[in-house]
């Protein structure tokens, strides 16, 4: 297990989050999403997304944590939110660990922090969406007790994609 420190993300981290998000998708979604999207469009799209997301007013119902190695280098991040009106519970919205750091414990630390945050809010259920073809992520979630709930179809990178909703109940 690597030595990892978690810290809250700030507005100044928007470009860092976009870079990690982009590298994660370029690795995990190669062959699933169009090459043009992964190689050209995604970075700018993720930069705009995270610049907007990180300028929202801080809220107890939203979480963005960055994991850093012992040298202070970011290795991944997790973000989630809780919409009290959503019957599914708290959403694990983004969960990314750089490929070279996967399998070393940092991802599990991020997951545990997300779960602790949700429990602190009094949330008893969590959910996430994962692409059907993202077999590595599906194995990671299932090994940690997440259970398949239902299927969804979404649109990303100019294509329709099948995904699964997973849930975790405390």
C-alpha cells in the first residue's frame, strides 16, 4: 500500500482534476469511445466541466478529494454529491486513479473517504454509474461490495453507451 494523503480540492485544482480525469478516460475508454474524442476533444471538455464545478459554492452535500503520494503529487481524486430528493442516496460521481497508481491502495482510500463522508451525512445508500465495457472498474466495485442495480443508456463522446447503476447499502 502506498502512502497517500487526501485533501479537499479547491477552485485552483480545476485543471489538475481535468488532467487526471482525461488521462483516466483515455486509458479506460480506449476502444470504447471514439479516438478523436479521447485524443482531441476530451481535455478541453473536462477543463470546462471542472472549472464550472469547482466554482460552485461549497456545500456539505458535495465532496471533491484529491489523493497525493508522499511527494505531494496527485494520483487520483473522488467526487460525490447528495441530492436529498434523489431516492438512490449519495452519488459517487467521479472516481479516478492514474493508471500507474492503480492497485496500490490509493483508490481504496478515496473510496473509504467517500463512504465516510456519506455516513457522516446520515446517508445509508450510495450509487454510481459505470460503462458496461469498463470491466476493470466493475471488478473493483464488486470486490468492494457494490451490487448491480439496473441498466442505463447514456451519450458520451458522440456515441450512445450502455452503463450500469451500482449501489452500496450500509
